[in-house]
C-alpha cells in the first residue's frame, strides 16, 4: 500500500510536514498561482507575495486566537537568533533577565542574554541531565522578564502549565507551538523556529505584545529590533519567501483539519500510544519524569543494551527514520510532530512488542 511504502519520519530537526502541503508547495516552485513565475523568483514586494505574507500572519492569529494588541512577524535566524533578539528587546541597560534552564536550548538562551546584562537562572534541571521541569521557584521582583523554553527536544520534557509571575513572560516555543491550546495573552514574546510544526527551516515566527515594541533604552541593531520589523510588516529586509509560503500552506491545512483542538488531540493520542508501550514493555524505559513528558519528543532507552543491534535493525527495516537519540543523551528519541500519522507510531510500537516476543 502507499502507506506501507512510505518512510515513518521521526526526525527531530527539520521534520515531517503534510503530504498535501508538499504537493502544493512543489507546484509553486515551477508556476506560482498560474502567473508563469516560480515562487522562488517573484519579488517579495509583488502583490502576490505581499498577499502570502498577510495571509500567513492572519492565519497564525486565527489558529492561536491571538488577541488585539499583538503583532505577528515572520523573520529569519531561527530560535538561536531569537535568544539574542528576545534579550535585546526585553532587557534595559542595567536590567535583569530571569531564566528557567531546562535543556540545551535554554542554556544557549542564557549564554546569549549574558552578552547584554545581568542574568539570573532561578531554576535549572541540569542536576539530573534535564530530565524534569523545575517547579516551586520564585521569580525576583526586579526581573525585567522571565524566559522559558516550552518543550525540550533533546531531553524530552515539556512545560504542562506555564509559570505565572509579575514578570513579562518570554517563551521559545519552537518545538511545540501549534500542538496545543495556549493563551497568547499570558506572553509578551513568543518565538519559534518554523521547522517543527509550522513549515520548513528558514523562517522564525514571533508573536509580540505591542507594549513591548520600541520601549528599551539600549541601542538595538536594526535586524534585531522587533519594532523595526513590526513597522515594516516583516519586510524590513528580503524575507525568506519560500519558507513563509510553505508555512502559510501548512497553517491553512491545520485550519482545514479542525484547528488547534484537533492537533492537540492527535498529539495526546500519539504520545499516549508510545508512552504506554514504553511503560508496559520491560525492555524499554522512559528517561524523563513522567509528569513532564513531552508530547512532541519521547525519549527512551533499552533496559538490555545487548538488544540494541537487533532493535536498530528492526526499526530501520520498517522504514523508520530519525529514531536515534541526541548524542548528549543517547538511547532513542521519537519526535512526533503534528504531521506524523498515528499509524507511524503504531509501526514503532509493533516493533517494540516484537522485540519482546
């Protein structure tokens, strides 16, 4: 069957997107909207692309129910530049950024913020190789903002609820945005690399509270100033036209499927299927605190390492791709982003069961 011949893509980086989106995007490479030009060669100032940009931004607002008083931007640089952008736009001269350190990307965000001023890591799970989400910490009253990473791709943990404090909340939501309902009004800045649930690598989504824009007293390089990008409607410089176009197609697809509620249910079902097998099969064990398990990235190990060669042969023979754990953790990581069908999870679960037989 068509399904059985396909690759089951558990890739954690640039990852699976819906087949329908690939097909529509591929047509635009040769002839975009029947204008006789490729999406790759049209002017970003053309009315055709301006419409794409406007549609992409409005679809984000529709899907996430973004309230009035927020600006949606499609920029460049990935979340790795977002670490610095968020600090530049939130930390005044002599100010303080407060961080919860829950994994490799959060650690990098801390490092970037330290280039600009005082950073207070109020909680960290580094003592247990980031296998849980810290709780019960206090955010200092003089914090200019609190920064968190909502989902940790490498270590397989996820904030199940977001911290509340008087400090403005900044969140790197790269790997779980569009997978569950969020209250955008709780955040001052959300930023997310597109290449998980949104689109291909190359564009970065920012959702910014308008009150934040243009308020910091430090000089900000133009490319890092969210107010500059907001004034220019994400067109301060040439935007990544194709990744934004594909993101727009995928946003349309998610709305057609039923919106965030449907994506959340699918994410919960995929995660439940796989974690149930991990917990009930004595040959496997999860690596993270059960209450903090990510619905996007399930990390697990074999309990008997002598079975590694056999297990690896089995999942590779079943056309499973990208199951190897990150080098800093080892073991296995099943990244289950929005477009991964639950049938692909069942293929993996069936192999895990067979290993036990």
